[in-house]
């Protein structure tokens, strides 16, 4: 197939990609995987946390499809030895949908993954999202009344972003200033100042968070605490009177504390700053109950929560390196 077809808007390859992207959005997929293997080219969607194979084609189609995706993202189509990142924006079903693209060299060719950033997906209200978790729901709805750090943990793809956007929509008002630092901004919320991380120009989570502290915020949302500097700045903001929300890689709520220690944060600072750790995961549900309000779409899975509220006894245990007996009650 001639290389020129990848630049043609009406070529079969362009139509195939348009169909693939449109179908992924319709099926509420979170990611699209284009993968090159020995003798075949596979396209898969991640739906409700599971990968579902859409197409398994011959390897001849791989190069034009991957090159076309690079053209749409303004990436270097001749570079196949190094990873590349970019973004694509295209109209689907009357809406302008954004995709984050990542190219990765593999043994048999390149692999490309598109993360779908659909700003037109409804954000679930906390009253629906956590209808069975009264204490946690009330805590989050009133979170701006106290300073401190609230962490959200759980496995990749469990819906932490959905929950956090629900919290942000619930608490936003004209009386408070909310700043978010995200990689990338997945949902735009009117009335909230949202910033995209851009590590290629040095705009990291820590760099953005440092700037936030000079902008008189009431609430700060950090998309992910990845390193010691970001953790230290989040803790500092929480201790100095700000409400800080952030995600952290940990398997359960109590696991967030050793994770912060692993990042080099002092025990005393953790005890002083941490207010709550919310753990979220998905459970499969074959037959949804009537009027079930929780994501994901099609109700293959639903969100479950556990919350670790940091009380005085736990603060003392953290400071003194004693065993923590969690009282988890969502």
C-alpha cells in the first residue's frame, strides 16, 4: 500500500480508523490498543476494565494504520525506534473527542495505545455514586470545611478519576478556588482552573503544584503523587491550610501510609496532614439491581469503596511507628 494513502482523508485506512475510534466511543471504551505481533495485527478495546478484541488482521495493515494515527497526532511517522506521545482530536457523533496517543517500539513493530478523553460523558453525582456509603459521602461533600490530605487509591482502571470528578463537581462554588494538576485533563469542569502536566517542557506535577501555592487556592487536586517532591509539596499544602485531593498507587487504603513512607515522607508529617484514604475497586455484577446508578456503562462492573479515616489514635500510631488498627467505615 502506497505511503500516500495515510495522508488521504477519504482513503480506506482513514475510514477504517474513523470507524474504529467511533465504535470505541460508542461502546464507552477507555482505551484502544493497536498491537503488532508475529504475523498479525490486533486491535483491542478496554471496556469496564477488560480488554476486548475487536480485530485480528494480517500484519500488512499494521504500518499504514499506525502511520495514519501518527499523522493525525502530528508525530514523526519515520521514527519507529523511540517512544512518542501526542494527542488527536476528531469529531465523533457530533462531538469533538480527544485522544491521548502513546507509541511504543516492540519486538515485531510498534504498539500504539489511545486513551479516550471524552468530555461529553456524564459525571456521576456523589449521591448516586456512593448511595450506600453515607459516612464517606458526607465527608467528601463537606471536605472543603477542613484542611488536610485525602488520598484516593486502587487498581488502574477502577474509576478513581470518575469519583474525583464527582467530588470536584459537588464541592465547586463561587466561594472557593479549586486548582487541578492533571495528566491529562480528562473532564473539563466549568468554574475550576485545570492544568495539564507537560513533562517535555519541564511542567511536572511538582512544578505545577509549587506554582499553585502562590495562587491562593482553597482546594488543590493532584492527578497523581509519583515522586518524593510532589508528595512533599502536597503534604506541605495540606498542613498549611489547604484541602488537597490526590491519587496514589496503593492496593488498599492502609497501604497508602507505607507508600508515602517509601517516597521518603516523614512519619510526623504524614500523621499531621492525612485526613482520609479512599480505596476504590470494581466488582463484577451479572444482573444489576433495579435503578442501579453506578458506572461503568452496561453494568458489567460497579464501584465499591472502603475508607480509612485518620483519627487521633491512628495519628499517634503513625508517628510512633506502631501497628495501625484501621477502623474502615465507608
